[in-house]
C-alpha cells in the first residue's frame, strides 16, 4: 500500500477554528450548558440562578518560542454570584451541588477544559 504524505495547512486550520460558524457553535453549546446548570441548581430562583452569564469570542493563545499563537473560538459560562464557589464546592458542612460541573460533563466527552478565576468559569 502506498504511503500518504499529509501536510497540514496551518493557516486554513486557524481560519476554521476562528470562523463565525465555530463561534456560533460555541454559543449554542454554552447556552445549553447554562440551561443545564440552571436546571441542576439547588434553588429555582434568586441571586445564584440570576447570576449566570455567557460569552463567546476568539481566544488568543500565549506566544511560545517556536510555536505559532493558537487562536480558536470559545464559549464561556460564568456565575458572578458572591456564593457561586460555595454552591459549586460546598462549605462548612454544606454539601456541594456542583451544578456547573455536572452541566459541562453532561455535554462533553473529555475535550472540554476548565479554567478557574476569581469567579467560577467554564470555558472550552
């Protein structure tokens, strides 16, 4: 069987990862995660449920020597409530309910990555 030589078009792959249709795909997915996170929330109303925010955009990778900057579309779900971290992880004997983690896990199969900042954020 003859060997096949594949050369990736790095610019073409980059264009695909930052295309409008990829941003739209991320928007649709993050809205689905938001709906599941609200459904998994320990309460049906109030500050926690009202504090979910979604965003999409183009992520800019960190420059590394000899590696091109990696850019791609992303979707981000944030809960800016003061007690979001306690709902997610629990505190002082109050059991964690982890609605955002459960929502993300239910829609992904290992290709999602989470980043944590001052507020609780899921981004992929």
